[in-house]
């Protein structure tokens, strides 16, 4: 196959010539022409060329240049971060076992002790990069260090892994005692101008566990009484998200011993509940101690007490002024009250009697209904004894009818049954008339009645 001409300086790409068969010629339509080939001078450029030029200029090998560049880059990053992320490294921390990662202070490992829960993801990434450039095994080897122990490097990786995971970082922050601020003693709080300075950091530290936002501030001497009371109400009803999951005993991942796994999970749940209870009691004591030392509360209580005394004196003066008028009206009031009490008592007695009479009448009428069916042998066929089923069905129907009629209707039905006496046909007829009325009124379904239906 023929090839088209390649312009000078163009990549070595071979283009096929256009097809020349008859079918292609009949459908091919040229839209333009290729420009003439041009000779162009190509100059090297880019990072690789600059690296090549640097090696030539300084007469370095590839490995020497890479090592020097890595050292310069590490120094530049350290210089950039020293103003923000810089703290001395504890020799004990550098020699700790990476397997004991739960016991390490992740913020201290990354040099973020002064930030802790306030550290941003960007600061954590910067701190990680800085630590890696200093403690990565390859970097240490490039710097000529012969120490092959990479345990602290693994600690760095684990700390970064946890602190960049929002959920796992929250679990660690929940138990990060190093971020707590111990409350001052009563003696320290009572020093002049020390109360707010000592107690404010305590509540700012505890506020990180709050589910509710914003968190009220401690304030100062000029804070209003309502704001102070809102502050203490908030902390006495503090809603904390602390879970203490980070301190859980590790649950085995295998499925061989499920009972042991459930035992560990239950043990962890009980331990979390216990720590939660202890933490709630601890925080309540902190709030109690602060409240006891707060001079504003004492001032508010004194003002409230003075205000109560003032109102009390005003009431006493008004009472003395009206004493004479009350004395004159007292006898009349007592007389009217006595008459009203006697009338109310008489009315209650009459009402009670009426209720008792109505209740007794209802009981009596119910006995009449039940007695009427008993007197006619529960409507059994003449000459025969009523079966247990017959008795149950009849009594069930009677109970259903009694439950659906009011006391007046009950009395009316009892009157009919008294007239019917021991005539079974009339007794049944009286019940059937009542059941028919209840069915028409929609109070009873016809299917609910078994013997006394119309």
C-alpha cells in the first residue's frame, strides 16, 4: 500500500493512501487539499528535559539527582509547615510498637497536639506529608540513615487513616482525654478576675461533645440573668454524642465461635453504658462546682430575695388597709358560705340517693330478666330439661340484650316479664319484641342472637 508524504518534524505516523477502486471513486468527493510539507525545527522542553539538563550540569546520576531532589522537596515542605505544624517528637513515641495503635495519641503522632479536635482535614494531610517525608523508610535510606525500624512510620499511617475517617475520628475524639481542660478548684475560682478566665476553657472543651448547636457561652459580669440561666439549663440538660466505642474490646471476625463474639459485643455495650453514666455524673459535678462559685448567681438570688421582701411589705400594707373592710364582710361571707355548703351537701345527698336508687333498680330489673328465663326452664321444650348449650345460649342472649338497652328500656322490659310470669311463650315473646326493636335500631345484629331472636 502506498503511503502519503510526511511533513518534516511530524510524528512518525504512516497514513494510508485513499482507495482507488471504482466503487470508492463513484462516491468519493474531495473537500480540500493537503498543505505542502514544511520543515520545522523541534526543541526539547518539559520536566524530563529540565531533569536531563540538571543532571548534565551537575554531573549527577539518576539516583543521585532523585535523592537530592527528594531532600530539597522535604526541606521546602518542612519550612512551609514549620510555622503551622511543628512540635518536638517524644523519643518514647518514636519507639512505640505499631501494634499498640489504640494506645497512641494520633494527634501527637502527627504533631497536631495543639489543635487536636480543631485540626482541619487539610492540616492533617499536611502533617502526614511532613511526617512521611521525615520517617518513610525510603527517605531515611536516601538520607543515609541505617535504622530499618519502620514501626513509627506505621503509627503515622494508622493515625492518618483514623483522623481522615470522620466516623473513626469522632470515636477517638470521644475518648481523647488530652483535649480536656480540668476544672479549677474552688479556691482558684474565688481569686479576683479568675472565675471567667479559668472556667471558660472548661466549657469550651466540653462543648465539642454537644449535639445541640449553638452552645451558650459562659459570658461575663455583664451577662443578663436570663442568659446565665439559659447557660446552666443547657449544661444541666446536656445532650452529648460521646459513645466511647474506641475503647471497645476487639470483636473477633471469625465465625467459629459466635457465642464468644456475642459475649464480647455484650461486654462492650455494658462498658459503654457505664462510661456514659460516669461521664454524665462527672459533667454534672463540673456544672455544680461552677454554679457554686458563680458570683452572678449569688447576685441574682440576692436581688430576687430583696424583690420578694419588697412585694411582701407591699402586700402587708395593702392587707392592713383592707383589714377593717374584710372584718365587716367576713361574717356575711361566712354565712353565705355556710348556706351554700349546706345546700350543696343536701344536693349531693339527694343525688347520691337517686344514683343508688337507679343502680338498685337496674340490678333488680336485671335479676328479673335472668330470673324470668330461669323460671321457664330457659325456654326448653315442654317436659324436657334445658341442656347446658341451651342455658348458655339463652343467658348469652339475655346478657346481650341487657347490654344494649338503657335503664328505662330495661325497666319496661322487666315490667312485661313480670306480667308474663312463668308463661314461657309470653316470656319469649317479650324478649323477641325487644330483640326485634334492637335489630331495627341497628344496635344488635340478628345473627348475634341465638335463641331470643325475632
